[in-house]
């Protein structure tokens, strides 16, 4: 082969490598998106924005108010309250009838026993009604928190989807470059396959997030009493202004136990069982009742310790959350500086456009992490405020009555 042909092949190969590098570093205008594609993309965004505006808007305050009156926990508690009210009315009627019978001629001892039993039932019904009213109030608070939790979960899923879509776009560009590098002998089919698998995994994850978003949206609409398939959007504004942010762990634990309705009911039931034990004479019956009392006391103590632990961890976690948010703010500053540096390098042809795209994604991720931390902090403050009222809710929104 002549020297002229060798040089020609060498120049062709170098030309192909230059084309690939131009694509990676963004120096070839032919590889950039055409103006028609840019306009088409803009039209799609404008169409999405127009569709979004048509959806019903809910603010956090509206979700709180509707969940308080229409939430699943509220409706269930109202049903229990209606039953307690009916029982109280029935007990009142029983006392009225017993008193009327006492005014009639007849064995006084039988009549008095009937009256005493009716009055005892009335006392139980009054206590039951008081408990049902208190439970209804606490369950309204739980319903509000459930609505808030679903509200922020929905927003976080939306943000996660946006970030994942950007990650997929970056992965697709990286795959294109990898395929070009194969033609130049700069990569292998295995590397291409790895990127294809990674891209497929990202797409699968995206579908999972979209499914979770739909399910969360339906749960939120159910919690606020709306149609499950309602097209809606959420206002992103929220604030911790005016909320108490400092709690002493021990004091919060004491208040949470003192004001907890279920613990109060358990304590009253245990006292009643102890009173009844004094009237039981048979040894076997006393032993059985004693075992039930011991089990009830153990259950009450375990519940009390769980609530105290939850209260202490909630109070301590607030300070850690504030530290985490401060670190995330610094991280955003670092990622913003990295992005500006990469932007300058790209404009000078010293860094690839894919690097700029990756730096932008890292900056967006850092901002999203801070927003998510702020939303979680808001929910932590809400849980602490509810513990003061004796309503214990775990970070997973599981109500412990």
C-alpha cells in the first residue's frame, strides 16, 4: 500500500474521531437539536402548562380543612360517636323506666336492684360518650395529618419523576455517544450493553413512580372527600412560620403520655378490674382475673414506653433535621459553583455538553433534596405538636391512638 493511501485512511479515521469528539464536546452544530425540534419541544411544554392550569387547584390549607371534616379517620370516629350517643340515649331510657317501675307497687329489693343496674349502665354510657367525643377530636387531628402527609408525598413524587426524566435524557445521550465510540474502536459492545441496561432500569423506575403518583393522588382525593379520578394540582406553598420548633424530649414525652386518650381509658379499665377483683371469692376466678389484670397493665406500660420513645425521638430529630437542611444549603452552593464552572468550560470547548447536562442534573437534585427535607421537617413539627395533645403519629403516618 502506498504512503498516499495510508495517509488518506489515517485522515478519514481522524476525521471520524473529530466528529465524535465534536458531538461529545458540543462543537458540531450539525449534531445540535434543530430549531424546528426546539420549537416543537416548546410547544409540548406550553401544551402541558395549559393542561395543568385547567386542573383543580388545592392549597395546603384547603387540604387540611377538608381532611378534618371528610377524612377517613374523622368519618370512622363520627360513626363511633353516633353509636355512643345512641347507647347513652338507651341508657337514659333504661333509667327512666327503672324509676317509673320503682314508683309502682312491688318487691322493693328487685326494683332497687333494677334501678341500680340501670344507673350503672347510664354511668358507663356517659363515660363511653365522653371517650367517643375525645376520640373524635383526636381522630380529626390524625385525619388532617394524613392529608398533609399525602399532600407532600404527591409533590415529592412529582419532583422525583421530573428528575428521573432528566436522568433518562442524559442516559440516552450517553448511549448515543457510546455507540459512536464503537465505530471508532473507542468502546466495546459490553459497555453499550451496560448503558442500555441502565437506561431500561431507569425507564422501569419511572413507570413505578408514575403508578405510585396515581395511587397517592387517589388516596389524597379520598382523604379530602373528592372524586378519586378528579384532575387536580397542588399549590407548592407551605411555611413553618408560627410553628413551635423547639421541644424538650422529656417534657414532650410526659405530655404525650399524660394527654393520650387510649392510655387514660386503659388506666380506668384496669382500676375497674381491680375493684371487681375484691368481689371475687373463688380462688380460680381470682387467678384468672388477676392474669387478665397483669396482661392489661403490661400492655399499658408497653404502650406508654412506645409513646415516650416516639416523643423523645421526634424532639431530638428536629435538631438533626435543621442541621441536615443547613448542610443541604451548602451542597446547593457547591453544585451551583460546579455548574457555572462547567458552563464556562463548555462555552470554551474545554468540557463536553454531556458534562454540563450532568452538572445541571446534580444541581437540580441538590435543590430537590433540600425541598424534600424542608417538607419532612414541616411534618416532624406537626407530629410534635400532636404529641403535645396526646396524639401519637409515627413518621410513616401510622396513628397510634
